[in-house]
C-alpha cells in the first residue's frame, strides 16, 4: 500500500468494497430472518467500519490515549503503524468508504427489488381480455 494521500485513498477504496460485501451478507440475513432493512443497514455500517478501519482506528486511539513520554515507547508504538503521518486521513477515508459502500449496496438492492416489483404479471395465451 502506498504512503500519504494515495495510500489513504486506497484504504478507503478497500473499505468501500468491504461495505458492499457486508451489506450484501446482511441483506441476505435480514431477508431470511424477516428483519427490517434498517437492521441490515445499521449492522452492516457498524461491521464495515470495524472491519475496514479497525486496526488503524485502534492505532489512532492508542496514540491519543497512551502517554508516550519515553522516546523508546514512542518509537515502538510508531513502528507498528504502516504510515503514521497519514493515520488520521486514512481512518477518516476508511470510515467514509465503508459507509458509502453500504449505501451504494443498499441502493443497488433496492433498485433491483423495485425492478422486480414493477414487472407486470405474465398473461397466459389461452386467456382473452
């Protein structure tokens, strides 16, 4: 993965794909369990953000909470992070990408279900009007 803004955009694109897939799974689960689509949207947003931005979000939280007073501890914490300079941008773009992926997947599933509902019923050839 690249560094800087390009790496953050790549991470956001990966999170978008995660959001698409997670909503597809939750849509299937909600349809089988009889849940409302809002449950699928909510849980898939939460799961997509946790999967997509989980590690980087944890690193951002850890750097903000833990006191890194010693240069040795600070160096050890920063060595675990892929690109510490762009960590905040990467977390933000991962969260945005995950939610956008869920929304796009929801729009695709709702458009497909509207198309299925809009098709007129087939008329049998032996029946006259």
